[in-house]
């Protein structure tokens, strides 16, 4: 099996057409043969989607279906053994270890989800955290458990390569349109082996977002409370040491 036949990029986007086109173009420049699935639950964008290059599949969902439903729809359409999950405000260049991460997963069958580091204005983030329950708090703290070229973790950022069968089995919670990130990794903790790959990175190119997008984005607190109540928590807490 050729490398590009092993992995599919899945991107969920919403009301940020400039960002999703910029990301798709960057992927096609550096990894032209890798198939891409874009899941869009924004306004009808049929004309815009026609401008995507070949090799891009677009799944249009009802308006504001949410991040969880969108990711689930994208992963369900994947036919390759691996998924490379990205947010629409990322950028890819030759530092992105797409092929290397797939090879690393093939060499390490004990890993199910392999995080890819992000680089922003402050540099490359080694974001790999452990999570545990302390009373009514879900507590997160940095992992120090390095083994080879990866750090073991419970919680990583939304930039990772994963085994397709794992993501198709353990889905995001559709009721969470946003603030789904911590809840997913808490729910699969102990069932799915998560690690951060310590080579390469993807750029986090946030920039400015339009006001309409921000109005929907600013619902984080309400949906976070839904997830907290679901798991019997009152608060998410970040600490620096276990």
C-alpha cells in the first residue's frame, strides 16, 4: 500500500471559508496525493466548494450541526487505515510529519491516537496532559512520561493521526457542538492509548475570525457545563504538577 493510500485528512469547518481554503491549499502543495475530507456545517457553499482542487471530498451538514457531529461524519467517510485530524485554522508545510506519524503508528501498535505538535507565535507546543478526577474537578497536568519519540498522555490538542477503526468506534458526543475536546479524551481515557509525537509540527495560524463565527464560537461555556454535568464534574482545573 502506497503512503497516500494509508491516511485521509479530515477537517471540520464552519463560517471560515478563507481559512479552510488556505489549509487545503497548503496540504495539496506539500502532500498532493493525500485525500482530504472537508465537513462544512456553515452556510450553503456549493459554489465555493467547486473551487477546491481535485482529491477533496466535501460533506455538507445542516447549519450549526456542531464540531462533534461534523467530525463523526468526516471519520465515517474515511476508507484509509489512518485519519489525520485538523482544525481549519491550521497550516501544513514540510514540517508536518504526516508520513512519519503513520509509520510510527505502524511501528507502535500499542498507540491508537498520536498527537502532532502545534507551532504558534510562542513556538512549538509539547501539549501532552494527563487527566484525573479529584472530587468534583477534572484535573489536567503535563505528562512527563516519555518513551522513544512520544509522550504518553490522556489529553492532546485537536491535531493528530489516529487509527480509523478507533475513531469510528469511539465517537465524539453529538450533543456538544463545541467544548467537545476535553470531554472526548476524558470519555475514552483508559480505553484508547494516546500519545504525542515529539517530531515535526503543524502551524496554528489563528488570525482574525469574522463576527458571525465568533458569535457561535463564544458558546463554549454553556456546552462545557453540559459535558461537566454529564460526567459528574463541577469544574475543569489545570495544574502544573500531579
